[in-house]
C-alpha cells in the first residue's frame, strides 16, 4: 500500500531532525572529551608522576631504604617527653600511596650529599629545609635552579649553624653538593629533566655519567645514556651468562658503559 506523499515528507523530515539531533548530541561530548584531553596533556608532567617505590629509589640512588623512608614518611622517635613523630621532609605526589616522583629522586639525590659527609639528625635537616623553603618558596627547593645559583651557600651556612661545622667542613659539603648537582641535567627553564645516578660513589668527580634516569624514556627507569637500552635488560643478560665484551659488541657500546649498567642493577662485586 502506497504511503501518501505528505506523510512521507513529514516522516523523512522527522527522521532527519532525529539524526541531526543525535549527531549533535554525540559530537558535543566528544568535543568536550577532546578539550579535556588537551587540557590534561598541557598540565601533565612526567617528572611529577608517582613512579618509584622506596626500595626502587634506594636501589637506583644507592641510599639505605630506611633513610629514604624516614625522609618520605617521617618516623617516630623517643624523647624526654615521650614518643614523638618527625614529619617527612620530602613531599611525595600522594602521601597515601608513598610512591616517589622523578623530582623526588632529584631531591633525595641532592640531600644525600649531606648524609654522606655528616650524620645529621632528621630534625636538623628539616630545620635547614624549612629555612631554604622560606628563602625560595617551592615544592621542590633542592631541585630548583635557584638552589644552584643562590640557595647552595645559604643552605650550607644554615647547616653550619645547626651542627657547628667548621670552615673546612663547610667546604667539604660544598664540594660534595656540587658533585651531586653536576649530575642533574636541566632544561632552559632550569627544571631537572635527567638524573645521572652514581653507580660507584668512590670518586665523585671522576665517576662516569654512563647511566641516566629520564622520566620520558623507558618509563623513567635507568638506561644507558644516549640510548633507550634499559640497564635492567643488560644486567639480566649478564646474569644469564653473557660476558661484558659480548654485550658491548652486541649493543655497539663501550665496555665501560656496559659495566656501569651492570653496577646500576647489581652489586659492585657482581660487576
């Protein structure tokens, strides 16, 4: 049975309006999602992402995990008035998760320079950190460019007041801090983008920068500098029985680089 022309036109017009309405309603949320994704991308910074556990950070930076845990989580200690709590001095992205960001690794790397020279109580470290934060307000004062240019001497001076360090001791701390800061690569704005962790910690000035931690490469895990080769892969092949020379030939890298990659992942004795 034929449908009257008028009804056909009306039905077609209704269907067209329905389809147009559907397409518009479907497009609006899609556009909003794209806008949100663009906005998220602009604000996303891989350097601030919670990525490293305490044990992992301790392994990469060659620092006792108990030290990092105290700096990140704080600790309880006994005093004349009873048990007290020392608050954290490193601010992680999420206190509930207790994972560290790349920026936290940089801060801990710098703070380790103080730990290497003097066994300084946590409260003294906190006092110096609070002083530094007041002078240079920042979420990561030890990682900022201002610490390198203006804050370093103030930081050392404050420590010397807190624990009575001699002039010679101050110079020693300055030297160690400079060696640690030299292993941080920064962008044009002075923000850290790469960290070259110590793999030996014997001669701070002469130690090679063969291994790098870059939050934009290999999910922020250590790789051979200038490559995307994870040190963990090299170490696994070494543990499986391949020689350092064979690995150097296979990757087309110097023997020294392969040795440093293995040291990064295994004990020095194993390398």
